[in-house]
C-alpha cells in the first residue's frame, strides 16, 4: 500500500529521517536506512539517503512501511485542556494576519516527538488563533530555552520566514547566565562543534558574537548573537570555554557547576527582521526565575 505526503515549508532543509520520525512515529534508524535502501521510502520517485534534505513541496512516497510504535498511540491520544491553550495564548506578543510571536516558556517543546507530547504547534492547532488554519513552525528553539518564537499562519509566510532564517537575515539576541567570570567583555565564539549521526563523527563550524552585560567572581550575564545556527550552539560554546550555563545538566561536566537550579538560564530575548521594507522587532520579557537569579547573584540588567 502506497501513501504520499507533500512536504510543507516548515520542513524545508530538514533531513528526511527526521521528517519520518516526526510524521510516522518512532521509526528505528536502522529500519529507516533499510527502507530507503530498498526503495520503500522514496523522494520524488527516487531512492535517496537518510541525510538527504527536503525541499518545500517535495513528494514523499511510503510503501508498506510497518513497525510497532508504542509511543505513537499515547501521542495521538494526548489532549490539551482549555487552560493550557489559554495559558499559551496569553503569552502571545504579536498576532497578525501572517504569523504570531510567542514568549515561549521553558520546558515546552516546539514540535511533537516521542518524548515531547506537549508542544506549541499542537497546542496552537487547537487554539481559536488558528481556527480553520494550520500553524507552521519556521525555526527552532530548545525545549528548555524560553523566549521569542514565531509561528506562521500560512504556507507562503512559513516559506518566506524559513528562507530568511536560512539566509541569516533574521537576527536573534539571547541572554544567558553562565558560571564564572568571563575574562573578555566582548568578542566572538568561533569554534568547531562535534556531533554524531550513529557512529559518524561530524564537525560543524559555529560562530556567535557576545557582549558581557555584567559579571562578578561567581557568574556572568551576557548577550549573544548567533551567526550560525547549530543545535545547542550557545550551550556547547559556553561549556567548551569552561563557563556552562546555569541549569544546563547536559553540558555541565564539572561537579563544582552542579546546582539545584532546575531552569536553563538561556532566553531568546529579541528577534528582528525586515519583510517588504517593514521592520519587525520583538522582545520577550524575562521569566521570573531568570530575574530572580539576576537579583540573587547581584547582577545588573537594564531592560
């Protein structure tokens, strides 16, 4: 039995194996590789590799792919209460005919997955804000990172914003509190980051411009503007120089940096871009726990 899917603009530039897991459930990587090799999954009627990146309106054909996903039913059955929907609607910074801007809370994923049943896209799909229309994710923001996030209301806007992000024409500013006192007050993090796809080691260039806003012997409050967009880029970069972010269990390796701090002190503070000669600038207020740590650590921040 053949099933066909048209790739929407929110998945432009995304690897096909990621699309498969998001759309079809927790398909094992080995089964994905085998299905692609045997032609049970084709892209535009051609055999491809798992690393192939998708384009808007590509056609994916799936032939008799069968597997058992114990998490899939739970994902489908997950329902959002009106209270959860209202809580997230209250976080909207701007709502226009083409997109909304949200001050995303820490702890909520952007898109659904086997480990993230509660996510913004599914929540807003049930909201009156997206009544009779589909929400489109146009960029990424880590589950534990708070702050500015954009959701498109139509395919054309989704495609445009996705392209602007890819071309680095959307400028993002993050705030973070990291351990220890940074020596330099401003500069550039320019590092090679390592990730693995199976047993394959991949080295990616990363670049972030930073400026220290305040610091003491215990910690540093800094502003960061990522130039590249690697996964967990800011968290990895600060960890590599020995100044991991407060609350980052994943990239904090020394015991002296382990604290009871549960929230990740990384906030997407500002985003700006131009569409049709109109400038758009959005700021997201700091979460209360972020402001509390600033005060506790006797740091200064002029909002």
